[in-house]
C-alpha cells in the first residue's frame, strides 16, 4: 500500500474481503438452468469420504422436508426441491431479495458407483446424508 496511514490500508483490505465474500455467496446461490428447462438455484454442499462411506451435508434453511428429496441416479447424487416464499410477503414491495426461492437442484457426480443411501436426516434446514460403499 502506498498510504502510511494504517486506517487506509485496513479499510481497503476490509473492502476486498467483503467483495470476495459477496462473490462467494453469489456463486453458491447463482441461478442455474435445471434439466427441466426452468431456472433454479443450487444449494451449497460439503462432501467427506473415508474407506467405508461418503458423507454429504447441505444447508437448506426454510425448506420443508416434504419439499425436498435426495437420491442416487447412476453415478450422480441429486438433491432437489422447492423453497416457497413466505405468505406474509404477498403484495409487499421488495427492497432486497438475497435468499433464493423456488426450485433448487444440485447434481454431484460421484466417482464410486457402488453406493447406497444408508442414512438421510433432514433437521432444522440441514441435510445430512450417509452413503455407504458396497462391493
């Protein structure tokens, strides 16, 4: 930095970090074209693997369990569903809308095709999947 005042470079660094965080948020919740030719959003996933199983976690706040499903199809894990707009906003003016709503879908190609869904827990908007490796 060319400025010798620490406040100047600290402010610049804070702005850069905020911009990076915003780009990351936009990447996770960016609209995507789903297989049904309708726009959707894609929820973030974490995937962990050991020699016996694969764990998948997804943040889906505001999604009812009845409006979400996760399943294996060939070598793909598919998490799909719908987040509804709250009833209270009908007819309201929108000042800011950052939380994605509507159809969502996430397809993850898995290298191991010998998997079964062993455990699926959906609690408080958080999906936990345990995929068991089979021989």
